[in-house]
C-alpha cells in the first residue's frame, strides 16, 4: 500500500531510488515550459537580451542554492518536502501549514498551466472547442495521469521533453528565419522598460515553489552528487535556453504575448508545443500538491486518504480554477511567490544543516527505514520568522530583489531567534516538545 502511494507519508528505501538522469528528465521538464516562455517574453519585452539573461542567471543562482540544499536533505532522508519539514524547522502542525501552502500554490500553478493548455489547443485547432470546455477536458486528462504516481511522471517526461524540444526548435527556426540574428541580439527592448530587480524576482518567483519542493523528487536520488547535477542542469540549462529563445522572439515580433508568438504557426507544431509543455509540468504540480495535502491531513486530522483520491480531488479544484480564469493574475502571482515562499526553504536549510535539531533522530530512524518517533507539534520561532521574512521582503524595496531579501531575512531571523531561545531557555533545549509523537513505520 505504501509503495502504491509513492511513500507519501514514509521514507523511500534505497532500493527504490532511481538514476540521476531519470529524475533530471522530470525536473527539466518542469522548467522548459510555455509558462517559462511567457516569463522570458515578458523579460525580453522590457529588457535587452544581455540584461534579460543576466537577470535569469541571478534568479537561477537563488533557485539553485535553495533547490540543492533542500534537495540534499530530501535525498538523505528519503522524505517529501512537507513531511521533511516536521523535523526541519516547523514541527508536525507547522509542517501541515507548509503542506497546505505548497498544495494551494501548486493547485494554482496547475490552474494556470491548464489554462495555457486549453487556450493553446483551442487556438491550434481553430477554436472549434471553447477554452472553458477544453480546460475541463485537459484538466481531467492530466489528473488521470498523476493518479499513477512517480512512474507515470517518468514515462511522461521521457516522451514529452524530447517532443517539446523538437517542436520548439522547429518553431524557433520558422519564426526567426525571417529576421537578422545579429540585429535581434543587440536590439533594444520593444516595450516599456522593466525594473531589473523586479525581473530577477520574477525569475526566482517563477520557479521558487519548484525549488522549495525539490525533495518531492530528490528523495528518489541516490546521493548528494545526483542532486547537484539534477538541480544544476535542469535550472540553468532550462532557464537560460528558454529565456534566450523567448527574448529573441519578443524582440522579433515586438510582443510579450507568447501564445501569439508561439502559436501563429498553427497546425501540429502549435499543438505539440502546448501538449508536451503542459503535460510534463502539470503532472508535477499535481503530484507535489497531493503530497503536501496528504501531509496536512495526516498531521492535523490524523486522517490518511489515498494519494490517488487526493490527486483526483485536487485536479478537479485546479481545473475549476482554470475555468474561472486565474491566468489573469499570472504576473502578480509570480511576484508574490517570489517573496512568500523563499523563507520556507531558507528555514529548512538553517534547521537541517546548521542547527541540526533533529539530525540525530533522523539518522537513527533512517537506519531502520522509519520516521523518528519524536516530533514537536509547533516551532513558534519558525512561524514568526516566516512571517517577519515575508514582511521584510514585501515592504523593503532595497537590496538586490525582494525574493533574496525575504530568503536571507528568514534565515537570519530563524537562526538568531533560535540561538536566543536556546541561550535563555532553562532547559537549554532547541526543541519544543511537550510529549513524544510516534512516527509512521
């Protein structure tokens, strides 16, 4: 039963770990998408190619740091993101809050991607089916794929990623063959100037949820080396490749509307772009959401619902969101994520790698393939640090960008407040345990 549920509430044993390239293919597919084209085109519409690529590099560095460190923790422990946070900063009930936040965020991304899917297919086939009806069809189809878990993610990525790259290559050739490449490489932005700090935040925010939930995939990695190459190659290769192409396209057609840019070819190329792009990212959105919500229900209500059943429920909610038109909030959604989510990953890193509050319990239980039997209900300092970090990121406009501000603030607040608590606590204990909780075997 546990295996069939993809170890949603348990460790993944070493014999179930997968080769690096298999996990990389899934992760890479989450980066090279049409929504990344939307982001790249938005950057290109307001920035030069040089500035857009530089903003992408800076945003990607932030993503890589969080992805790698959280990913290593996930690989070492064999735990999903929300389950790992029980012993990496937030406690049992605190982790349920993170699981709920991640779940809601991924449901939102599912809705956004599903809207892109439906719009693209509707345009590619001449508008024979309305976007709303197409949203329902595509949402249900993706949901049915994710019911089968990680193995279906792998099978889908092995087909969709190469297919998408081939379609992108053909579309790029057709669209840019009419323009002088040297002119496009040096042309000024065709639209209003975009603030560089905002651009970096958009890049970081665009995949920050993906960076924080890296353990959902890296728990299938065999070691830290595999995590390093999986995250590095997927983020830098994916972000830079798509941004480079999208900027050239936006400069060529003088538009930030990636749907128009990519789909004006029509026919099978447009359909392939939309289908391959959305399937490989939306199945991962739904997968991460199901793991987060599973942890939430288990931690708060002590209820274990089948991950497959949760996937169906979440998929239907995400489909409803796409029908209601949440794509209109796309840019604002990116910026807010870029501020609110980084502190979660930062607090996990400080707790797991620096404070090491539960490393001993994790290592001891790891040898027996079970979860630690001891866990705190809440870590109030983690929650306070998360709130303070978000406020700093939201209101302080200085520094490099708001995402980096909130990330660093979260790490500093958590480290300092925990050290002060330890120094003044009568027990000199960094844990907030009132009673022992029995972990799942």
